[in-house]
C-alpha cells in the first residue's frame, strides 16, 4: 500500500461518522494512530494500522486497540488485513483472541499488460432499473461487505461506476464495479458478482474486461488493482488471464464480539494514552 493510499484511507475515516480514528499521545505528541472502517449494516469494523511515528511498539498497539474496542461497543466483529510478511502484526494477533482466515491476494494490472479478449455478452452501464437486483445479489454474495447498500448506490456516478451483465433475453445476471480515486492514475476493480445459474458462461470475463477497459481507456488509469481470496483459484485464473499479477499476499484475521474478560494484556487506565481524535464523543 502506497503512502497516497494510506492518506486517502485515513482521510475517509476522519470524514466518515461511522468510522473511528484513535491516536496514542505522549506529552501531547502523537506517537501512533489506528483507524477502523465500520459497516453500520452489520457492525463489522475493518482495521487500518496501527502506524507509529518511530519504531513499532506492541504495548501502544494493544492500548490503541483496547481503546478503540471500548468506543466501538456495538461492533460484532473486528477484521485485520495486512502483508503476510509483517511479523509485528502477526505477533499482535497472537496477543488478541483472533481467528486466522484465508489469506487474500492483492493483484495489479499495468495498462501495458492488459490483454483484452472479445466477448459477445451484453454489458451495459448502470441504470436504476437494476438497482434492486444489484442490492439483492450483493447481499446474497457478500453479506459481510465493507460497503453498505446506500454508500454503494450513492457513489455511482461519483467515484464508482457499475456495469451490468444481461443474458440473451436482457435479464440481469451480474455486475462489476470500478472504483476511482482523485489520483486518476489508479483504479480498483472492486466487485464482480454473477448469478449462480449464469456462472461459467463468460459473464465474469465480460464484466472484468468492461471494467478494465473503462479504467484504462476512459479514465486513463495506469494501474488497476483488485483483491481476491487465495483459495478462489477460479477467479484468480480469470484475473491472471487478463494480465493481473500478484503484488502482495495479505494475512487475514478476525475477532468476533468480545467481552471485557476476553481482552488480554490491558493496562490500568492511567497508562492508556490513546484517544479518539476523529471528532466523535
């Protein structure tokens, strides 16, 4: 993840009332930060960080998480995704009551490596006619998605573009999402979902081509990224055939709803110098 990506994500957290940013202060100096994206639909919190001004500090990391947990009392689950080579975060996960999930791959496609293929499938831009189908399929396939239904729909035409796949009878059978950023050189192929009875017929490939083509030829993106589970070999093969290459393998952990007795290694309140500085009380 680049510095620009980190700054963009933390900027989003600071501006989003459903998120929280925690800072660790010593003598008025900010020494560490930890952020959480919170999905209000399912109360899942995705962790961003922690990051430190100087060297990694395990005690401060635990303090910030403990403080964030106390502020996110309604959170049903905490999710952690990080480079699998990050030994410090693996050690932090061992100190928290985490469960290890399947690793995820971050894949990158440079526009020079894009290998488009002709498809006869009908791919159209989003219209309100497909609104209910998109929401239904999203919640059926990705019930734990980090983006809410309203956030997705409200972002279409702003920083997201949605394309829909139609069968030979013009029935909706799937969709793909392109996520754009202020830095137009980068874009994300964010979601691809196809109805179960339409899978294996090339709709996923057609949606992927449409999303990538739009990113490169309409928005002049130089790099397109996406995330796929390590065990999802079918999807990975599809992305590789389009020119995507492995960039980072992320470890994935989660913590389901905690009780006060389940949080280890918390120190007395007088030693905890973490606080929320994202404007919420």
